[in-house]
């Protein structure tokens, strides 16, 4: 599984994709996100953190 951010419509989304096929698995809105992101990090327990250039931080936990 891979993660990236994408501008979809007027906002930013965290897109989860299959690294073998490139198929989108899920897309989650970053509520109120503005501008562009500086990076996407994945923690040891599967949590995903995205930071924007204006200092916003968004965190996602894996679903059980």
C-alpha cells in the first residue's frame, strides 16, 4: 500500500493506492487543507501524517 496527496476539486486528499497495480484503494479529504503538502509519513503502526506548507498537520490511523 502507498500514500500520496492530491488536489481533488477545491481541496486536498490523502489517496491510498495499491503499489502493485496503481489502483486507488481509498481517498480521504484533508478537512480545510490549503495550499500544498510538504510530505507524507507512515509510522510503525500504519498511521499516516501529512503536513502542509502553511503548517497544518493531518493524522490518519489505520482501520482495524
